[in-house]
C-alpha cells in the first residue's frame, strides 16, 4: 500500500510528523511547568499560614491535603471541585 508513495511525499509526511511531535512535547513541558508553579504557590501559602497559626491539627490537615493533591496529579486525575 505504501509502495507507491514517492520520496518527496514521504519526506513531507516525516516533516509533518516531526512538527506534531515537537508541538506535543512543548505542550507537555508547559503542563509540567504550570503544575510545578501551582504546587510551589500552594506550598508557599501553607508556610505562611503555618507561621500565622501554631495549631498542629491545622498544619497536619493542610499537609494531608497537599499530599492528596500531589497524589491526584501523579495519577493524572482532575482536581476535586472547590467546596462551596
């Protein structure tokens, strides 16, 4: 079936495939960057709130939520909706 495709057409198809692959990797890089920034901001806010409040129960709950959030991100699950 592919025997009748000439060299120029094959070259065009390979270039298109390279461009799509490069675009997919660029999108994945942006997704990872965004996730890392989100976690960094969340950790920063946790530290600020821990400094303001010295209650260990609240701190344990916040770190439990952070670990749960990290586990969901690693499994590729969507985040849970915010409580209203």
